[in-house]
């Protein structure tokens, strides 16, 4: 079980990533990095803040999540035009997408082999490949 980082640890982590500290960013960092890897949407994080008695504007949550992602503290995964997940696990890995809930579940990078990628367009290179495996519920054959 991982321990929750102290405020001093969080401040240091944010500063080291080049993130300007604000009260709201520290508050959201506490929730995001309280322990273990997790996937969260902006709406879920806003709701968590509200439930904790520290409401934050939706725009502030989105801005903070995007800021943390640009700084390398989060990994952003867009499932479709209506849903973006933010992942505290920034190591290379892939995801299962659960039906119904749309939640993500990690797949270790070593668990997926990608071959046959086309050549990148001139002047570019492939930086990373993210595999999103869409699941569906088993249908009862009876």
C-alpha cells in the first residue's frame, strides 16, 4: 500500500515539473496523488472536491489536469470526443476500456505487441503507440 505524499512532497513534485503552485492545484494534486495509480475524468475530480467540502470550478479542474499532463505528471487518454481520462501512471502502458462505465484499466506495455506500423510522414517520427482495447460484456448463451 502506498502512502499519501505530504504537502511538502507535492509542492516539491509540482515545482520540479515546472508547475506554478496555487491553492487549487495543490488541493487537486492531493486528491490525484493520494495513493496508487488511478484514472479520473475532470468531472469525477470536480465531484470529489465538492464531496470533500472544497468545491473547485469545472474550468479550474480542466485547466489543472491539462497543466499537469503538459508537465508530465499525468497521462491524458482521449476515449472519444466526449471523454478524456487522466492517468496518474505516466509509465508506458495500454488500456482496456470497460463497457457501460467507460472506465480504463491498465494493461502493462509488455502485454501488447504492436507490429506493422506504417512509416511516419516525412519530418516526423513515431513517439509512442497507445493501444485502447474496447471490451464488451459476455453474452449469456442460455
